[in-house]
C-alpha cells in the first residue's frame, strides 16, 4: 500500500522509435513486446507490401518465406484479405494478387497529397524546358516513392510511373532526401543503410557525404551514372510544415545531360522551381 498522500508510481513505458518500426516492421511483428503495436494488423499490411510491380503473384509459401511468418498464419491472413477485397485468389490456384481495395487506398492517399496539385504546373514547365522527365517523391523506408511524374515531350524511353520506387542511397532523389533530414533522423537512416549494404558501405558513405557537401554548397544533389550507368540526374528537397519532406528531380540519359549541364543549367533551374512550389504551397495554407 502507498500512503494516501503519495501517488503510485506511473509504469515506465518504453519510448518507441517509429522510424525503427517502419524500417524493420518484421522484427517488431516477431517480438510483440510493444503494447501499442498491433502485431496482427502489421502482419496483414506486411503481406500486402510483399506484392510489387515485379512480383505481382505470390502464394502462401512464398509469403511465408518473405515475412518469416508460419504458413498457417499466412493462410489465415490471406483468407481474411481476400474476404475484405485487398487480395484476389487466382482461379484454380493457391496464388494471390492485389485486389481493388488496395487501389482504392492508394488513390485516396494520392488525392490527399495536395502538393501535387500546386507543383504540377511548375513541373510541367520544367519538363518542357529540359525535355526530360520531372518527378516528385517522398521516402518510403529505404527507398524513394514516386508521387507524381511529368514526362517530357521528347521521345525518351525513361518511364518511372507513380508508385514506383528507386533506392535511397545511390540516386539523386535519395541523397537529397537524406541531406535535408534532421541530423538524428539522417544518422538513423544511414545506420540502416550501412546494415543493408555492408560490403559496399565505405564507397556508398563517401558518395553520400559528397552529396551532403554539394547540397550545403549548391542546394542540390547529383547522381552521375551511379543508380543506372546511363542516367544522370539532379534533385532538390523541399521541407514543408504540412507536407513534410518532398524531393523533386530531373534526369535523363547521360548522353543528353552531362554533369556540366546538370550543375550549371538544370540544377539551378530546379532550385528555382522548388522555391516557386514552396511559395505556392505557403500561399495556399
């Protein structure tokens, strides 16, 4: 018993690092030591994430291999997701693919990103001037996720659709995203990248540090045939109180856009475009 004039001590609740959960949700699913973390919900969402543009059809065994969850558990979850309209079971098969429920969620999410509406005219103007695609993206775990893309009027074959992803560590977009992060968040992401790319990490780290230096001095980050050997690109981040950290880039085949053109022409113009978009968003608040 505690004296009447003394309150019982509050239970100490471990502070949860949300970035840690988002980067590595599977380990939290298996640990289940966070009373605020609903593991069963996380399992279902992680199963949905296993389906990608390049992996559109999966069975329970494959999902079990990808998540580390027991096959009977996977079977119950896929059955539930089929019932809810998020997965579709293929006829005469034990394989699944995403259903329209996921599409509805994705469309609703894109519709809520009002920055796309305000940024679109400036992106179109930039794409017309450079004759190269201009895109807007945000970070998703250790990737950059395309939120909008304006294609150039030229006959370039570079096509990155909305919803596609590119790596964080070796793209201009990813580097610009890291450069604009608060120091503590960047350190956490860098640590995760180091674990993901252990063998190449010294080289990757040097390239990232060079990009951070470029951002501090010039306001943009470059990727010169590093993500793709035939693609050069430049990216500029934008930090907004409502929309968070967004990144805009412009890239093209290296035979059309060399380093000098990125540094002296496209990069500065992209900075100006992002400033205009930020002003338009501020005026819309």
